[in-house]
C-alpha cells in the first residue's frame, strides 16, 4: 500500500460513458490505471474494469428492484476506502452529474476530509441518440432539448414530462421505459399521436437494439420487439433523421408515409 496516498485520501468520480468502452475519456483511463479501489455502478461496462488491473473492485450498483447498497452506504464506503487505501475511483455510467448523484457523493467526501476530482463522461442523453443517427438538435427542426428522468426518487414519472411535451423541443427521457404508457398518454392528450419516438436499448454497446415509431404505435412496437432496460427514449421530429436504412424491415415497423413525407419539410 502506498503510504503517501493513504495519508492523503482522494476519490475520483469518473463518468464511464454510455456503454462502449472506447467512449471512455483518456483522463478516465489514466485515473483507472492508478486506482487502488474501484466502486462501480451496475450500468458500467465491466470491460472497462480491466483498465484497473491491480485495484480492488466492488459493484455498488443500483438497478430497478435490486439495490446492492443504499446511497448512504455508498457514500460511507467512498470515505472508508479512501482513508484505508488512498486512491479510490467511483465509476458511474454516463456522466456522474447527469442523474448520477455524483454531486452528493462529492459533497459527502469533502465533508469528511476526502479530496475529490471529477472526470466528466459522455452522457447517454446525447450519445445514445447519436448512435442511431438522431441529433438532439437540428437547424430548423429542434432548437433545444430536455433531458428528464423518467422515474423520480418517489418512483413516479417526473412532472417535467408534461411540461416538456407542450414544447417543440426534443425530449430525451432516461430511466423511463417502465413509464412508457404514462408518457404516451400525456402526448396523446395534447393531440401529438403522430410525433416520432425512438427507444434505444443498451445504447452504444454491441447488443444495442432500437425501435422507432410514433406516440400512437410505440407501446405495441416495443412490446412486440421485447425492448427492455436500460433504454433511452427520444421524442421529437429529429427522430425522423434516424438512420432508418440500416434497420431490418423484419425487426422494425415504421410509419413510412409519415416519416418520409415530413422529411420534405426539413431544411436539407
């Protein structure tokens, strides 16, 4: 054990990106190679852990219906391991400050005398849509985008979805697949049944799957294709720009007339 590190406990909060290990930043790679302990989340691609060859590795991830540790326990583990080992990496999917509770962990560590460094990660809210050719903004189509958690700490659909649905912005919903019926109901009430929507499962990974339809059709399509989590929902006209030519006609059902007629109005 490195005595100097033990006397100066330090934790590095790292964003592991959306799933593809090649999307990890160089700064994150260097920090992982030096880590003595890695506390990683369930959504982290475990191939990334190979970079921390000599570190103690512990999964502290939380997935729907299965919490290995509470957030309070994770906070305490960060501090305990930092004082015991010195160099600790807290590895989180996506970016640690986008629905990752990274700031809470940073504050807790600082409060207990542990210095912190934050290494941002590529967030799934932009990388996953991009993986199928969907830009979250596009000139003349979408001037902004909302990123919303589909499930709040109270296990309810965020009220922001109803607000966002009234806008013309692109809406990206993380952790929202289980609330799909509620989400589509909100849009239907606004008369937006034909608005395009994409659901992308395991975005940027080798087992990525996606389904594209409209607010009216997406529940049936997602059930037919057995789409599961983790998944990112993208709602808005920019979904029309997805690389539909790469999708298998046997696996995906499209509102063809709607999609391609609307492309005529895009500023190409």
